[in-house]
C-alpha cells in the first residue's frame, strides 16, 4: 500500500514536470529545425538572388544554431552569421528578446521563428504579447523580420499560405512534405525526413524579397504547383447563403470533411450513411447539412474532386500526419463547402449541368 502510493506520487510528479517542460517549450515555440528545406530549387534561387554569399545573415530566433548548420549542409555560404535568441541553446548566440528589440542593419534573414497560436496560449495559460493584432506569434515575428530585412526566408506553418498576409513581399511558398517510405511489411508510411523531431505540424518555407513584381509561386517540395492567383481561379465563388445550415441533425446532405489516413477521401454523402452519428455544434470533421433544395451528391463530389486536382489542395487545411499516399491529410472548411454546394445550386438554377 505504502509502495503503491509512493509510486503514484512519483508518477504524478514526473507527469507535472513533463507538462511544465512542454508548456515552457510551447510558450517560446522552441521546436528546433532538423530537416533540411534549403536544398530545394526555389531556395537555391532565392539564395542567389539575395547574394547570400556576400551577406552577413541574421538568425533572430536561433535556438541551437541549427539553421546555419543546415545552410552549410545544403552547400550554401554566407560571409558570416549573427545569431540571437531569448534563451540561447548554443555558444556564440547573443541573448536578446528580438520580438521587442529586433536587430537592425541586416538585409538577409533566415529563420524559423517561435510558433504559438493566441487561442492555444489562452487555453494553456501561457503568456502572449498583448500589443499584437496577430493570432499567432510566428506572424508577429515575421512582421518584425519583414519590417527590418529585405530578404527573408522563414520556416512557418503550412497554413500561412491561406492567411493572405505579406503577399506583396512573398515570391515563393513551398509546402514541405516529408519524404516517406512504404514497404511490403509496413503499409503505413514511414517518414524518412521530418522537419522537427518533436512535432508533426505541417510546415512551409516562405521566401520574401524586397520588391515582388509577380504572383506568388507555390511549390510542393521541388514541384512547382502554379501561381497563387491562377490556383485560386479554380475555386468556386464564395457564398454567403445562410440557408445552407451546417451541423443540422436532420440535414439532407452528409459531409465527411477530413481525409482518412489512406487517400484523398473527403466526400459528400447521404445523411443515412452517417446513421446515428451524433452531430455536435462545434464539430468540424463529420456533419449533416440542411440544404433547402434537392442535392445531387455525385455532382458535388465531382466538383470537389476537380477542385482538389486543380488546386493541389493548397486551400485545404493540412493536418498533422501523412496519408498512406505520402500527402498531408486535409480538411474541407465550411466556407469552401458552402461555396461548393451553393455553386451547384446556381448551376441548377441556370440549367447548366
Ligand atoms: C521554433 S524555435 C526555432 C529555433 C531555430 N530557429 C531553429 O530553426 O532550430 C524558436 C526559437 O525562438 C526563440 N524565441 C522565442 N521567443 C523569443 C523572443 N522573444 N526573442 C528571441 N527569441 C525567442 C525560442 O527560444 C526558440 O529557440
């Protein structure tokens, strides 16, 4: 009895320490970069255009100096590095809160800034700068980098490309998809190159220039997917039709809004297929929708597939974890789902099928 209670106190203490460590890590967004995104073509071009070889490069959130090492491994050079961090994790890094006192006089900045969503900070009781209008620390950090440096390369969440921020400076956005390997014995994809050791958050590399004259080029690793505005043209017109009601228990249309772990499987379906599935008001994955007309489910699914193929899923939110086909799992948000359903209605009204 005595031993059991000592053991459980010990376990609780360890759990508390681990949670505290995790919270500290989250509060400063301390996930160091391990994978190397700097070998890909668009970064190599950016390095050339920014004349990296002749520059003293800035890493304002340097952690343990992984980025200078990764640049070196990618066979790229610069004159020198100046590195800062609020909590230096390696020798030679200057201690500074660069979010409030950003270093001046640098033209080129290569970084992976701290990431922390405001709602996650609030939920966990973590500090978040009050003065910023941004909903994530990485956007605030990026703003500082772009205000102070002409050329900025930043490893940031993949979701950034849907935020519409800083597009006048963005030349390229690369969705970094980890390389996977599937064997006969192991049907689940084995990730062979992850960007971080301790999180599977979907990652992108954003490349900014002092003046951008053309549309943003969007890439998946080394494959160019297209220009952002061109890809956007494949989306249906936005809809504000509030007669289409999501999360309605008696709805006449079902929607499985997230991919499974195997393939691109988001689809509309008959509500009966969802059987007794209890619809929750905040659910964002499986729902029933009330649509005030007869829906053509096959046509909706054809539209959905065409949009996914033509846009390469750039406007669908990526999930942690990869599908068996090596792509990120995606979610269809209600805004785009509404536009797809309403577009269908407009076409029926006009007699276009
Ligand atoms: C996501 S980590 C990335 C570290 C490094 N850039 C890398 O790629 O490995 C973000 C880093 O930002 C640092 N950081 C967080 N808030 C900071 C602040 N206000 N000023 C300076 N550094 C900060 C953290 O200590 C952490 O090392």
